C-alpha cells in the first residue's frame, strides 16, 4: 500500500481532491523544555473519489494512532520527509463532502527562526524564552499538519495553553481565558478564511501601547517590558496607514484588531501575519534620543508595507508563489504612497529610485529571473523573495500607474480587491480588472515585463532633426540580446514642459523634427538643447545616448535644468553602461564632475554608491591610479559634507539629517584623513561619556569606521572599546552599528576575530551577516579562507537560506578575477543547496562581470589624463 502513496512524491503542489475548510487547533508550548504539543481537527471537503488525504508536515512527530477521518483510522500512514508531506491511505474510498480529520502531534520550539520557534530576551537580568511563529513561505507545516499552500484558504479557531503570567497573542482577539494555577487556556475568535502562511502566535512578556482607527479597530504595538514608548511612532504610522488604505481600496480593514510585535530573533524585516504583524526590533522601535533619522524612515516604510499586505496579500492572496510579486511588489509600492502622504517633506518617491536601482542591477544578470517565476519545489520559494519580486515588482507598478494615470489606477485596484476578497488571484486577474476599468491593453503591455526576464536599454541617436530609438536587452556582462518589450516612453527636451509620451512596440522607432528649431551650430553652443528619455525614471529601462546627446545632458545637469530623479537616472545609467563596457569610465567620471555642486540627499546617495563602486574596482583595475581616483571622489563629496558638518542643526531637514552620515561614511571609506581624525576624536569623547552631544546616533557609524581604520593586532584599543559598547548597549540600533563595522579592517587577525564572533551567543543569528558585509577588499582572501574552513559549521548554525545567501553574496562578490570565480565555483560544486543556489550563481556572475570591467578599464588609454585633468579642475 505504501507504494501507492509514493505517487504523491516529487510534486510541486498538493493534489486538489481534498481541501481544508476550517482548522481547530490547540497548542501547548513548553517554553522551558522548548517543546510543544498539539491537536488538530480539520474540516476537510473531499471533492473527488480518493482513498488518500495528502497534506504537509515537517519536523513534527505525528501520533499515528490518533489519526482519524470521520472515525476511520488510516490503513497506512506515510511520511515523505524530503517532500514534507504526510500521506494517509484509507482502506476504501472516502465519502464525498465534508468530514473531520483529527490527530495529535508534537514538535520542538526550534532556534532556526522558522515554523514555531523560540526567541530569547532579557527580563530583570534573566534570559527568557518567548514562543514565536514565522510561517511564510512554507513553514506552517512545522507547527501543525496542514494544507500549506496559499490557495488552500480556510478558517482558523485557535486555543493556546500557556504559562498564566505571559501574554499570548494570535491573529484574532481573545474570546475566552481561563486560569488554572500556573497555566491559562486562551481561546481566540474564529478567523475569516486565510492562508496557512498568515497564521501567527506569539507568547512572551510584553508591554503595549494602543491606538484606534477611524473605523474603531484597535491597534497595539507590543514591545519588551519597559520599551513601549519606543513603539509610539510605529503606532502612529500604523493607525494612519489603516485609515489611508481603507480609503484607497474602498474596503474596510477586515479584522477587529491589529497587533504589531517586536521580536528579538527574527529572520525577516517583518511579517504581515493577518492581524498580528511581527517585526525585527530595528524595524518597529524608534526612540527620539537613541535612533537615527534613517531608522525612523525605515520604521515608517516597513509598517506601511506590512499593513498594505492586510489587503494585498491577506484579503486577496496570490494563487501560488509564482505570483508572489502581487504581494510584495504592491506592498512595496503602496508603502511609498502611504509614507509620501504622511511625510511629504521626506521626498520619498525620489528615494524610491533606490529600489528601482537595486532591481535594475539584479535584473541585468543572466542569472536573474522573471517577476513571475515557475516554482517546482518548496525549497525554491525562499530564493525569489528578492529585489525582483519586491523592487522590480514595485517599479513596473509605478511605470503602469504613470502610464494609466493615478485616478484610473486607484479605481482599478479598488475593484480588484473587492472582486477577489477572501480568495486567491493570479497576475492575469489583476490585468483583466485594470483593462476593464482603464480601457487600455494592459495585459498585452505588461506581460513582457512580468513573464520575461530582464529589461531593455534604449539607444538614442540624433539624425539631423530626428531622433532614432532602438531597444535591446541590457545585460551587465556586455552581451547583446534582441529582447523586445512594449516600452512606455516618456521624452523631455529642452525643458520639462516639452514632452512626448508613446509606446515603443518595435525594435526601432523614429521621432521626427524634435530639434528643428536648432541648427548644428546652435545645438553645440546652446546649453538649452538637450533630450532626456524616461522622465523622472518612471520606466523600468536604461538609456544610452550618443556622444552629442551625452554632452548636452551633462551641460543640462550642470546648469541645474534636470529634476532630481532625472539626475539619478543619468548617473545610474552611466555607471551601468560603464560596467557593461558600453561607455568608458572616463565618460562616467566627467558626468560625476558635472554633479560637483549637488547637495540633495537622494542624488548624493546615488553618487556616493557609484563612487564607492568605482573606487573599489580601481584597486584591481588601475592600482597606480586608485589613490588619485579616491582623491577625486573626496573632492566631490567634501564641500557638502563640510557644509553639513558633524553636528546636527536645530532647524535642519530630515533629508539633511539622512545625508550627513552618508557623506561622512563615504569620506571615511575613501580614506579622508581629516574626517577620520575627527571621527576618532569624537568617538573617544563618546566612549568616556555616552551622553555627549558630540556623537548623536546619525554619525556614530562614521566615527566607528574611523576607529576601525586605525585598528590592528598591536593597536586594538579602539576595537576593544567598540566591543565594550556593543556588550553594554541595550539599544538594538547601537549594537547593529558596531556589528556592521567590526570587519572593516586590514588586519587579518582582527578580521578573523570578528568573523568568529558570529559563532558566539553574543550575536543573534539574524544579525551575523552584518559582520560579513563589512569586510573590505584588503581582507577578502582572509574572509574567503574563513568561509571555506567554517562552511559546515555555518550551514548547521545558520540554516535559513536567506542568511546563507547573504553570506555567499557578501564574500564572493568582493572578487574580480576569472581565476577566483573558477576556484569559488569548484568549492561550491558539491556544497550547493536549493535555498542559496540562485544567490551563488548571481554572485559568481558578478565576479565575471567585475573581471570584464577590470579588463575594460585597463584598456582605457585616456583614463589617467581624465583623472589628472578633473583633479586640477576640482
């Protein structure tokens, strides 16, 4: 009989002949023993003739003798661990219609931050355990046997038995609570239909603060005892977000309450569980005294993102993980829309281009993937929670909204939410509603953007008075592909008042007479003539201009005729074209020089990341010029940095507060002696007096990096001082700041000590990647040797695939030679697992791309002269 059960192995999805309608769950977490036991009664609808029930279970001990379906015991119970399925085979065909499946089970409160797990926290000097769930994407099966796929929506009725002094939270409000000595039984209201990955439980000691929405929904923020005041900002953003989304989607928030909880050990940034949203502490807590401006902004964006999911994801859920972007792309886009409404002075849509840039970078790899990606096994799902699903998803939504217009777009989204509420949807369902409301051919337009990997580069050439456009797929390795997209083109010329908008549907297109008022002489002499494609970077594509247009745009940029978003687009496109060998590094340096008077936060953030990239590659490509290139970049960043200084000003904007650390950190990393000396001076004062105003939270990272710049095995007092701050601080942001610079050192022994620090119980698993991310080029060989020697230990200690992916990316991408790429490939040939396979392939491709960029830079005859000339001009 077991042989018959084997037919269900190796399938991407569960069979559809039976589906759950309602789960009744009773769970008993034992926080001292780190175990749990439970009982499940599931109303199952059998819709086709079968002798089997097939559901998911993993890392659970199911009491086989307890299993019953409508009083019948199964003739055979098969557990297929690799497939994470439980197959129940009965002697005869099951009756059609609804029946109840009951069973008992137990499991471990694991330390892997997935399923039902334990998180540690301090209370009155004692370390205690809390019990927490994290089920997305496929880990509800680690807490209770279930149909663990998004389309198997069901109602949930939960009961918990927990220590009576603890707070016990779930998706729904408490309906009944009985205390019997040391244990209390907590019963929750039945939920509406929802997917298993959104079920949530949190049990621990908490304080909370409370607010209420305009509809009367209670909103609470739960924190560790004594920290509830740090939840005020998130609570305010949370209440405002629920009110805004109710109006935007024309649909009320579907549950009676919303809780947001800060969890000390948490693998993601946050998780949108229905009615019980869990967060890493750094993304929920904000303290006016000890938190930076960037933390405040991150909290706002994260809260707005998770609460957008209550509609886009929870109320309407993707049918399968192929459509994950419907959840994540929309929640990302909506979070910017919300934060822009609450804090217009943050200029958040300009900052959104960070997301677009991240997606453009990843999607220019041959090892990228389409937004809609086929999933063949549960183990592949985690690897698509990446910049494609989130940032490319959000960017193509912005592109579509720009094309359709905000009003039509909003109306269509509200219709979509109403149509698919309490059920599941695919990408095509969204396109159909958008087409119906807008009358535009949305499916035809958008299919290439979601089903096809990559994006185009639009070549722009002047031909007399006409402009010629040509599209090709853009790949960072410099190769060409004749990919075709339907591209919403926006084109501005000579001023932002003169624009053209149209769809580019073919490889080539001509725009007639666009510059007929200028003759050739005028064009060359007039700073008024320029053409800019992709106005405000609403389109998900790159642009390559011919030499004349490149020079004209550089002049327009210098004369401040372009918007902030356009400046960012021009700089990022030039950087990417240089890496791909489509433009010279000299051309990029001339463009950066044209930005020398820039003082905007977003533009300078992008310039800073580009200068950092060029400074790093120059160490390998042109070591004899690397010092001068760094000096050039120091001269670019220094004027604005000096204007801002180290000390915040009373009346300064949020964006200036954000810009100061970007520039100071950039200058320290470029080796600017004066900034480093000042950072060390301020650190020493801060170390002796933690309340000094000389080193507020915003500038601490720059000071810490300055200290690490001088650290060595024989001069480690600064390193020990930083570790002391890490050990003594109770503030999450402060501890993360220290972790994020510990490996920024040339000394091999210090780097090894920092890397080994992650194996101690002083570093939470979720935070360890910060130590690897801070390794500098001078220490990459040390870090690579360490990774190889400790790989087995790393894979055991940090089982979550997202964490392993981070480790691989952080160290592998430091290299820039084909020889190293071959060595790394060989090492991982027998060690790759599905969860980080994609990240490894992408990292190795980035090494090959860097190697090619190095070769291209070495072949630039005019580079040294360009650097010298620009240094003199600055």
